[in-house]
C-alpha cells in the first residue's frame, strides 16, 4: 500500500506541476473538484491513499477519453519518468537538441537504420531501444514540448507553437512517404481543437509508429494488404442525391463499384440552366475503423496526377468522412461527417439513394440528352492490370506491345518480392503518358528508358 500511495502522490504531483493533461492548474482543479491544489499541493489536497487513488483514476479515465483510449496514464507516467531520467543523464547538456531529435528519427525510419545516422546518435538510439525507453517522449523532451518529470514551470503559454515545432519535424520524414499524406494524421494533430501535452504525445506516438510502418515499401505493401482486409463492400450502384432522393435539386451522384471490393467510382453531376451536365469523377474507398464505424475516403481526380508527377498533395486532393456502418449491405442513406478541417470539401454530405422511378428516369434522360462535360479531363486515366507471370527472380508485366513484357526484378525495389499475381500492378495511361503502376506501393514509374533503368526494369520478349 505504501508503494501504491507513493506512486499516486508522485504521479499526481508531476501531472500537476508539468501541466501534462491540462494547460492550466485551474483546469486541473476544476476536473478534480479541488481548488486548493495551486496553493496546497497534491499531498495536502488529497490527504488519504483512497483520495489520491480516486483522483488519479479520474485523470486516467479523462486521458483515455481525450486520446481515444490510446494512452494509459499509469503506463505513461512510468515511461515518462524513465525517459526523463535518461534525457537528464545523457542529453540535457547536449547542444543542438533538435538536430539530435532529427538524427534519432533517421535511426528509426531510414531503411539502413542507425547506420544512416552519425555515430553518437546511433549510440543514443541503441541505448533507447535496448532499455525500452519511449522514443516519442525523448523526442518531445528534446523539442522542449514536454518539461522535465520534476519540472515546476507553471501554466502552458504557447501550446500551438509547441505542436507546430514537433509536427514540422515529423512532417519532414513523412513528406516522401506515399501513405502519410493520404492519412490525416499530421493534419488531424495540427487541427486538434483542445491541444495539450498528453494529446500531443498521443499524436506523436501515433505518427511515429505510422511513419515507421510505411517507411519501407515492403511495409507499405503490408499496410495496403491490411487496408484491403478492412474494406467494406456495399451495394452502392445507382443514383444518389443530397435532396432526400427527390427531384428538388439539379445535382446528383452516379456511383458504381470498381474492381477492388470496397472501392467505387462516383461522378457528381451538376445541371445548369443551359441544360449542360458537368461532372467530376472521384474514387471512393470504404474501410472499417477500430471503434466500429466506417471511414469514407474520397479521392479527387487531381490526386493521381499529383502523385504520378511527384507533386505534393493539397487539400483538394482527398478527404475523409466518417459514418456508422450501415445495417444493410444496400444502404438507403449515407450521412457523412468530415473528419478534419478543409477549405474545399463540405463538412457534411447527406447522400440518399434514388429509388423513385420518376427521379431515376429524369437523371437518365439528362445523361442521354444534355451536353455533358467532365472536369479535369487531363487527369483521366486508364489502368490495365498486367501481371503475366512471376518467377523466382522477376515479375513480368505486359506492355502495350504484343508479346512484350516488362521484366521487373524482385530486388529492384524494397518489397517487390511480395507481389502476388492478383495485385494491382499494370500499365497506366494518363494524358498520353504511360506509367508502370504498383498500386499497393503507391509507386508509379514512367516507362521511359531512364526511369525503368533506375529499377532495373527491361523490356523483353521471353520469360526466363
């Protein structure tokens, strides 16, 4: 009991003094309904082991709610103390702490591991991993985003600036990884409405683990496979609109399933006063989430163009919505709520399936008789899956020439040895340019000789 009491008192004192969960002492006092903490401290404010335990458990529950059950407070406090002890003994007097943080992330994410960093950073990283010290907490300590375990620095004054400095560092490592930009992790962290140090830790830890998962193409492939496994195939084929399924508006959606289960094409049509129909063709993916809901991921036509050209993606390129998993495989409504802020995409979309023949007939007449125009025609592309054979050493993909193949060595890129015959590997033609597509890796290679040579890819007539 004495050890338990000591831990709760110490942990609560640290939480209070470091403003770990709340940015001000008054917020902590309001939560615990004890307004003497700022003057009396923890020990005098909670005078029995039972009150200490109850206060800590309340904060543990609050932390779980704040971080969607990502952070267990007792585990964090133990990890915080261990990381601080290591930092105080080995890193607190080092110059250029941000550079050390950068080098530690190189050790974690680079395909060559610690060999890619300087020797001092590699030794620090080895100690961290050997002693099971939280890299996320060490990074936050180095970036001054988290005070010392025994700090008494007072209320937090610039939590937004703290978020920005840490997230900017992590964004450097995620910028070249295809999936990081297609997941709303960093954007979600930046737009956190109630920022705090414990929430920042949850974001940092989640981002670090995700970047690590995608840092190598082979892991990207594994995550692509996981996304396929959590896809939700629904019957969405047909017309939908945002006016309750009636003819009240002139905008409507036309949706049909793609070749991969849980993925769809969707054209949003707009009819103007001159009887012109203008459409934008999106790609849509449905996946389940750990909390039992469904994420609807909508990809703008510009997404693929930007990816193929190696340009950074922006707000317009994609968006994530959340909704309940429908009770039926053929839902009648999809109420979509946007997950993170956007200046382009609507916050809510209420899609209703059109079932009245009067409305479906009207839409079909418009498509048959109105002048139609697709926006972003330069982004339209044709994909042809083309794996012809897989041998011990190579993957053979059909070119656009009869009896000719791209011979792709399995060691030409990290993860190519995992490719299976039914994967989405093939030829993409966009705006008269051709690319070898590896969808599971989000990798698109120009079919020019120079680009193919980089991966050891050759055009051949025979399979050997």
